[in-house]
C-alpha cells in the first residue's frame, strides 16, 4: 500500500499535551517501519517543518529522515485543482498547499491522477 504522510503525523510525536495521540502515533510509526508499505511525502511537509521553531524542528526532521519516505513533487495539475478547491471553499484556503500535495498525481502516474472537472468542485458554502 502507498501511504501519503502529511505534517500532522510526525507532528503528533511532539505534542506532550496529547499523550494518547503521541502514543498512537509512535505505535503507527513502529508499524510502518515493520511493514512493506511505501511512504511518500511532499515538499509541503518539508517546508512546514523548516518553518517550525526551536528544538521541535530537529525532532520532526529526524522523524522524517527515519521514515525513509519518497519525496514526490507536486504537479501543476494538482496545484490548479487545489486552487479550485480553495476557491470553491471545499477546503479552507489555508490548507491549499496540503490539498495540492494530497491530490498530486506523482504517487503513481496514471492511477491517482487528479482531473479538474466542474462536478468535482462542488458548490461554494
């Protein structure tokens, strides 16, 4: 299975205020390390970690390195689709970069391609 990892996964390992989420995330990371699943990350994750202040950034960087995930580029089509989703208020504008990364066709060309079609955009709220 191909798993796309976004920033909240490694981020949960740094939240002392949510011990249950930390524990569950640590178990997930152990499971992923033992499994044969392919992990993928996007430049969005790396950019968000780079903006993280202080020692927490080092923890996040180490976690991502240890995952051994494949970095995939965000395609122009995925960025366009994310802009339309944000404009249609399907996803909040502040998560537009995450949307582009998640609907990126680079994970498996021809299989997960996002198509920009009006019926996928929904109605503005």
